[in-house]
C-alpha cells in the first residue's frame, strides 16, 4: 500500500510594493499641491472708509435737504448680519438741493468684503425687486474733473405706477469700476487667486424723482453736475475711495 504523498505547503506571495508606493506618493503629492494652490486671502479694506464723514452735507451750491422722501433701503436691518440680501457694512442716503431748486438723491453703500456669494447689488435688481420697471439701461462715461475725466457709469430710466426715477451709478470692486455682474465676479476671482486678496466694494448712486411723463435728460445732467461738484469738494483720498485707482 502506497503512503499518501506529503502535501506541499501553500506559498503566499506578498503583493508587489511598487504600485502601492506609486499610489501613496501620488496621494501625498496631490495633497501638497492642493495645499499649495489654495489661495491665502486677506482683506484689503481699512477703517479709512467712513461714508458719513467722507461726504460733506454741504458743498458748492448744494446743501443737504431734510425731507420725508424715502429712497430704496440699502442698509442691513438692525441686528442682522451681512448676507446675500444685506451685503453692506455702511450706507449713506441723503437728498441734496441746489440753490436754484434742483434736487438730487445720493446713495452710497460700502461692503468690506466682496465674495462670489455676498457682494454689492446692482441697482437694476434692487429697483425691479421694489416694484420699478427698468425702461432703459445705458453704459456711458462721466467727466468728474481733471483727476477723473472719464469714469464709466450706467444710466437707468426706471418707472413705477407713481413716478419715473432716472439713475446714474457705478460700482467699484477693489481698485477699479466694474462694468457688469460678470466683470465683478471676475475681478473678485482674480483678486483671490492671483493677489491673495478679498477686495472691498462701493456703490455710488444718484437718482431723481420726476413725474411719469416728464423728460429725464435734464435730470441726468443735474446728476452729473452734482457729482462733479462733489468731486471738486472732497480730498484725493476720498475720490480714490469712490472710484478706485
């Protein structure tokens, strides 16, 4: 009778180390690159922007007019934190009257940090949200004097059931005025990726309340006169805060 053959012990082969090491190195490199490419941003805003102090209540032929007329509310409600709907840290809303009786409303809104999700609202959206219709939107330039001869601005013609409201405005993001919402987003993106900065932002808006069928061209001219007189009366640092460099 033949004895059973001795069984051969199973040989366990260790997995090759090379693919494991390659995968590990790749993971480490990916983590390092991810950390290196993550923007380290910092705010560029300073406490130098104090809107209520920067804009005088009286200058040239203009004087602040105490009136019950209400502009669109730009300010955050008391106790409410900044959000997509309330993106401002400071606002100033005043009405001015010239010595010949011309009246212009001024609204300034400042946000220390401009991000993709929380940034300054363009007036077109605000007017429509509050019951106005935007009849016309025109991109043009405004001569504010020797220091800022060609500032890009928008002129809107808006209307609700009771009145027309011609509007002149611009928005500064960081050190420049942006032409539209896309340009604002790109400016914020570039500042974060390439400069490591979170820019601040400022809305400058003038408007006038006129009857429904009244012409509006004269109102735009009065708003331009108002802004030129304002720029002539404020120091260079304030001009830079309003329009950038």
